[in-house]
C-alpha cells in the first residue's frame, strides 16, 4: 500500500502508470485502494475470488469466456529441458470483484470493476511438460 501511495505522488499527472505485482499483493485493500486517473494495477491473482454479485468465481468467469487469440512464445533452455516454442491461448473478460466474506464496514459493500486475463499453454508435444496450468 505504501509503494502504491508513493508511486502515485511521484509520477506527474500526465503520465500513465501500470503497477505490476505478483500474488503476494492480491488482497482486497490494495485492489480497492483509490488510485489517481491514469494509474492501473496488474496483479497475478492468488485468490479464486467471488465475482459478479457473488454469482460465480473468478475461475468460472474466465473459463466461460471464449478464446480471443493465441500467442507463440520462445521457451528458453533450462537445465535438461531443451529450448522450444509454446503456443498460448488468451482469454479476457470484465468482472466485478466482490469483497471477501469476512469484510466488515464500508468495504463490505465495495464491488470493484476490473478485467481478468489468462494465458494458457495449448497441450505441448508428447513427452514435453507444460509450462504451468495458467498465468
């Protein structure tokens, strides 16, 4: 939270900022934090959050979204694994994140609009281990 606050005050208003964070910052107060115009947050999720007025989970929302594109990436050689190409499917959709069930006070009614995106590797050739289930 401190880094987000410091970043907002250090960057001129005319700049567009995207703060990129990993799973350890996937918590409701950060997602709900008020941000200045032009500041966005990209977080790799750790929680299968409730979305869309608690009607479904984040995973169900993205699974119901059609594949919107594909991307081929280079996977570098690592240890005994040879270099290769991997083809990813890309999906995204808009959701409204529901507050955690234990949230109290004003934040309990705070539903946050956002976008969810997932990149998943298509099945690799036989004998090759997939990179991971999804990003």
